[in-house]
């Protein structure tokens, strides 16, 4: 029988869920202290600036402690939950704490003395192995459990993984030193919090002590201060009675900062064109008659025509690079699709859209839209777009001017398709299903003539989609 003093308390840290995200917000806990959990059993739901993610347990055991209440934002690499795995420590010298650092946050790994695991280095380190309270290494038989999405620690099959995932030893951060010193009167706050404060226009010096340890100012404090500023402005200096503050977190906070940066850095201009969708709708009906499962919507067909147009007008599928400066165009068309969700605006990405058939593009579009609304998409599916489309017509709007998705060069806004008076043959007024297409573009990348040529070419394909055959 294993003595309680010899049991290992395993510490699971907030993982880096991809794309260099700095923190995550606890949405809900699915377990409580005292609960018994199995490997890969969901522990909680975390919300990043891009998606909601269900976090599985890397260990089997009993929940000892959980960190962070629902609504609280935790930095990547800080403790999320402690689990008593029931396994004895390597030395039996007392209770140990083993840390699972996640896929990219592993500040206290174990040395693997075999140089073959990391050619060119004297020693490599393997994530996911245990270190007891005295720092003794535990390698060998305990290969570590499989965590969905994170892989395993050392052990069977880890020879190739060890070299791939090896990281340089560095000391674990001490939580007591996480805040900046205040001897100079500088507010206590971590660099990411200071950056957020600058982005939202919050003066840290005016906040006083924060809600974090030793008065450290947290992201929650900054968001609350920003909301108060907004409420105060709306009240025009009057009484705050009848107002309420709505914290801006997660996706909405990232969207706010992103939009502000886009408006600050991109000198945008825009042009619009009213387009007759009659023939495109006829094509939609013909496709549906042949294959009811094709998911061929007018929007999907428009995106297919858009990819062809962007190949002919590459300066719209580009970005402006300050270093140089230069305009960088892309061969691949990764379409970002602005999607409204209960958690805010997200932009799922149809990768390599230029290589997809109309049916495949339509199905991928439907899959991503559904995943965006349910929060089931991965960070990779929400990043990397080269051109974005905002379908505000789906919200019932006839027209609008979208904001360019930084650092892209352009964005297309699509208004609602409705029967409207339309002039054809020069002077004949008829009723046709029309929509307004609006292109907002970075004026450093292209001028008005290039943007107009792009929009006119797209409109011509929509009004006469049979000309698509000329591009095949």
C-alpha cells in the first residue's frame, strides 16, 4: 500500500493552444475537487481569443485543486489544475509535484542525457516527465499518459518525438516575481497587460492596486477600466445611475484591438458596384437539381468566382510590409469568412480555396460556419487568411463598408440579394435580384483603378457565370 506522503501531485498548466496566444479564460469547470478523473476526460472549457476549447486531462487520478473561476483569465503556463495520480515519487522522499507543461509551455523539463535524442546538444529534455520536490528526474518506465492533441512524454515511440519536441532547459518562473517592482512607483503589471492597456487607452498609473497577487494589475482590471471609460463617456459626465459595465474579454477584446490596429495602420479606401445575380441564381438552381447535397449557395458560388478573380488581380491578395517597404503577394488564396457568433466575430479560413471545386468549397464553407458558431474550430482554422469576405447581407443589410482585416490588403463586403429596380440594355427598367459588392482596400498596396478593375471583373463573372468556362 502506498503511503499518502509518497504520492505524486501532478500540476497541469494552462497550455498554449496555438498561434502564440498569451492567455485563456475559464468558461466552465467540468470537474470539482475530490472527483476522480480518467486520462482524456474533459476537465474544463477554456476560451481563447479565437475559440472555445474543451481541455482533456493528461492524468488519471483525483482532483486536488483547480485554479481560476469561470470568467477568470489565466496566463499560459500558470497552474490550471492539480491531480493526485496515486503514483509514488521516484525517491519516496515525500510528496512530489509533477508538471505537464502542455505543448509549448514547458519551463521545467527533465534532462535526457542521451545526445542522440537531440543531435548537436550535450543533453535534451523531454516534456511531460515528472520532477519531484527535490528536483530528482523521473525517466524510463513512466512514459506518461496520452493527452489528446498533446501527445506523450518519454517512453515507447518517444525516440523520434523527443528530438522533435526537445527544448532547452531553463528555470521555472517564480510566481512571486511575476509582477514588476514598484520601488520606482511603476504600476505592477506584466508586459502583455501593459500592451493591452495601451491598446485600450487605459492609464495603469490611475488604477492603483490591482486584483492580482501583491496588487498586480490583471487583464480583467484593464478591461473593467476600459468599460468604465466607455460608460463614463456615454453618460457625458453625469451620474452613473442606470448604467452597467460589460467586461470585454476573449474574442471581443481581441477583435477590438485588431480593429483599432487596422484603422490606425491601414489607409483604406473603398469602391462599390451593384451586380445582377439573376444568372448566378439560375446556376444555383441547376446545381441543386443535379445534387441536392451540393450545398451550393449563392455565397459559395460567389466565393468560387472570387478565387478566380483574385488570381487575375494578385495585388488584392497581398499584404503591405513595412520593412523595405514592399508589397507581398500570395499564390495561394486563403479566404477568411467573417462569421457572427454568440461569442463575437470570428474569421474561419478556407485554405487553398483556389484548388477547391465549387462543391468542395461550398461544403468546407458550411463546415467552418457551423464550427465557428459552436466554438469547435482549432486556432489553425481561424488564422492565416490572405483575403477576407464579410457577408453582411446574411444579416439583412443592403450595404456597408467593411474594415480591412490587418495585415491583408483588401476585404470584400457582400450585401443582401433582393429584387430591386435595375436598368438593363441601357434604358430598360426591370426588377432583378441584385446585391451591392463593396471592396475596401489598402491604398498603399493598390490604387483605385486596380481595385475598380478587380471589382468590375468579379461583377462580370457574377452576371455571366458561363464565362467561367473560359478560365477552365
